């Protein structure tokens, strides 16, 4: 689904990605983890074509993404921070995005699932952060794409909305889709992920299942296993 070979990116003198090699197979949920500044967001934005690497190749669904934008039509992307026009109503934004992308049949189901009906006629600038995130989620999942990228999808969600998000993610996984997620919420990652990719200082330090990570680090739980990678690399 996604193959990354010898990917390098620096901003000025700051090296952000340093020789990343990564293969994401089709189908399943892959969590991309790492501390702030580790290169997670740069990696995701490189896959999306929003950041141009200094070196290396990325293929998505068999297509080299360099000088190619058509592949993005097969990706659903939830950004970490959604900057919506504050004077637009929620239903106007949904209609606008549907007109831009041109195909959806899921928006009414998702609006109902996340209980957004009372907010459809409200302006986006008046909404709470959690409600904006639910709008963000609806906009992401209402298109039927084989690759879904979610950057901190749990941000601002109340516990019930978080349960609904997990339900949607599992439904999409069951359709055979590939889902990439970044999150700082380890309990969320542990519950839904098939594999994790741990990035530190622009390099991949682990790729595999959580069970394998616990075994490799000889730690009883996921958070301690992650902590041990950090400790080992800063000893």
C-alpha cells in the first residue's frame, strides 16, 4: 500500500527524517508513534505530497508519488488541526467538500453516528473544539478511499465520541482498508492497532506488533515498552 525507501528531509540545518525505510502492507491499522519532533508529521505529510523530501522515494498503491497528484484522490486525510472558515455553517462546509471531491454516500450516516444534527445550521466559528473535531472526522470518513490517514484523531473528543470513532475505524478496517494513525494516547493505540511504527529522531526504531515490542523490551505493558525505547536511546 505504501512503500518508503531511504527518505530524507531537513528544514534548514534541522534533520527531520534520516533514511526512513518503511513498507505498509494493504489492510490493517498502523500507528506511527514517537515523541514531539520525532518526524511523524513530516513523514505523513511526505506521503500526502505536502512536504517534498530531499531524497528518497515514496510509492502509494504502486504509484511513485513524485510529480503525481492523482493518487491523493484515493486517500482520506484527517489533519491534526482543521482550520475551517468560521463564517460557514457546518452543512455548508459538508456540501462544499462533497462538491470538491464529488462522491460520497456516507455523510448522513456519519452525521447521525456523531450526533451532529443539532449543529448543522451553526457557524463553525461558534463550535467547541470537540464538535469541530467531530465535523473533521465526518469530512474524513464520508469518502470511500482505500487509504485513510488520521493525525491525532482523538483530540478534543469526549468519551462517547471516542467510542464512536473507534467503531468507525474498525468498520473501515473490516472493509480491507489501510489506516495510518498518529496518537499520543497509548490506550487508544493499544486497543485498535495491528502494528506500530516507532520513530525517534528521524529514524525508525521499531516496527511490528505490540506483543513483539513487549517481548523485545521485556516489559509487561505497552507504555513501559515505549518508555524503554526512549530510555535506551538516551542512555
